[in-house]
């Protein structure tokens, strides 16, 4: 059985990396860019860092900013119409996962118009053509959407999120510049950073994990354990460390999938509009506890990556508990609330059903039934 790795053709990392956007659009012969972003990044002049470069080069572009924190089917369809009207031949996606997920969906539908309903992209859709070329510029250190073959869309009518998995949606270029992330407030830095940690831990323990992705994931865990607190405090070293860590996590999980934490988090976001990173963070210790008996020695390596001392002298039960405790302590230190007060008892059966239907669920190392998922959701109440 073979294992596949899909990554960007090109990626740039480090302070000042956004300058390479000009190099890429010129060398690839693009004529006009569709700059997809969210209104907040325009308001706080984050987008100006990129459009200023385009202005200096007199490169034509059009800004599209009708993007919501949890992008909807209607967002995508509106974006498709706007792209067609713009006359652009490439997309520059600036933002967190929402901007990049919307851009991926727009690019895929432009190249594969038979999927214009958006819902038919759920799961592994049989698209035939690569997306419109996307240059992805993350402004948060968490989703790693710039290096993944996944995107998530909200179906408002059905109160659910659905995951789309498609190698054709991979951005051709990722530009990971920590200077683009300096506007993140503490809360967003914390929640997106914990999202990255969830990617790394779930990817490390998923059923499809193998040696190459393990290499990515354990290094991402180590970097996040080292740098997330500093990033939340606004330290430059922490920001740069998290920019790299979340990308490395994406290199792994995009190719092997995730697990029950993400399945449940998608459902919380769809029902209560809970920010995705916050939902993942709140569920991470709970899902780790649920999975621990099905992870072999991997929690030992997680504990070591967190810098837990004397791990080699611990029993299996001890190092598993130590890994979970280290994750819980990091979550507390960066200000993630332990409870989600919006969850209602009456919603639990529907929440559990949605989680079990989610595309991430089959990758979980332990099979879960409806009552077990309800019990995990209850721990957040």
C-alpha cells in the first residue's frame, strides 16, 4: 500500500517573504489578481502590505472581501460570480482559514463549473481540473490552509459544516511571513495556535499516520510547545516559531487526515458559530483522553516534545496522562476557556450525529459511537 504526499510547489518563509509575491506573479505570467480577504484585514491595513507591493509594480488587482469567519455556500457562490466579473487569472488569498477556504472553493468551481452547487464538493470530489492558481498568504498561525488539500464550508440551511478534500485545490505558492501575523490579538493567536496543535496531535495519532508525517507532526508539536506562549505574549520569536510550526503541521495532516476532535469542532462551529480554533482547543484534552488507549507509545513522544521530564522512566499510563496534562496546561496558559456555555442538552443528539458524519471522523484511532460522542460534548458544558 502506497502513501501519498501533496505539498505546495513553492513556499516562502520568514520575515519579508511577501516580497516574493511579485516574483511569482511575474514569472508565471499572470495578468490580474483577485485578492480575496476579509473586511477586518482591510480595516486594519494588513492587506495593504500586499496590495502596496502590487501598486508599486502597477500590477492590476481587484479586492473581494465578502468572506465570513465560517464561510458559507452563499459566500462561495458570490465569490465565483465576482471572480468571473473581475477578469482575473489568479487568486491571492490573504487571511486565515476562512479566506483561504473560500478561495480554494472559488478556484475549484471556476475550473470545474459542474460543482457550482458547492455541496457536491463534500468529501473527495471527482474534480478533473486544477484550481485557478492560488497564492496563499496566511495572517494567522493555525489553519495551515496554505499547504493543505482540505477546505471547510458551512451549510447554513442544514446547520452543518462539510469538509472537502481535493489535491486540485492546493495553492501553487504559500507565502508564510510572520510580519503578516502581527495584527492577531491574543485570543486569536491562542485559538489558532491550539488549532495547529490539534492538527499535529490528531495527525500524529490518526489511522493513516506513517513515518514521514510523524516526522512533521512531532516537530510541529515541539515548536508549538516552545513558541505558543511567546506568540500570545506578542514576542517576535514566538510569532515566527508559530508561523513555521503551523505550516509543518499542515504538511502532515493534510496527507493523513484528522480525527474526532475536528469532527466535533466542525459541528460546534456550525451550530453555535463557535470559532474553529477555540472548539478544537476545548476538545483536545477530552479527545486525547478518549483515544489514549489506542495510541501505542505516541503519547510518550508527545510528552517529550512538551519537555516533560523523566518520561522514559514513566509507565505507559503515566506518560499518557502527562501528555494530556501538558496540553491542558498550555491551553490554560494561553487563556482558552475550559467550558462552552452555549451547548444545550437538547442539541446533543444532533451534535453527535453531525460529528459522526463528518469526514474527519473515520481517521480517529478509536471508533466512537453516538453515546460516547455525547459524553465528550457533555464534558464541555
